[in-house]
C-alpha cells in the first residue's frame, strides 16, 4: 500500500465519516433525474420540424390536386 501524506489522510478520514453517516441513516445515493426527464431537443425545434413536415405534406397534396 502506498504511503499517505497527512493531507491525504485527513481527506480520507473526512470521506469515511461521510460514508459512515450515509450508511447509518440509510440515505440513498443522489440520482440525476434531469437527464432522464428532459428531452434532448427543445420545444421550439420540435414545433419548427413539425411545421415543416406538415406544411410540406399539405403543399404536396395541393400540388397533386391542382
């Protein structure tokens, strides 16, 4: 095992105290919910793409009938 400096030892003790506290009270690990719920594309771009697709379809139908 590698030799620890006093700074590292203090940091490791601090970390271990936090871990023990978490285990003691049974806290769950924090999860990132924002990345799961959030859509990768903004509402503006969804609206713009939908408008272009539907508008293009309508224009093609008009071209076929007239």
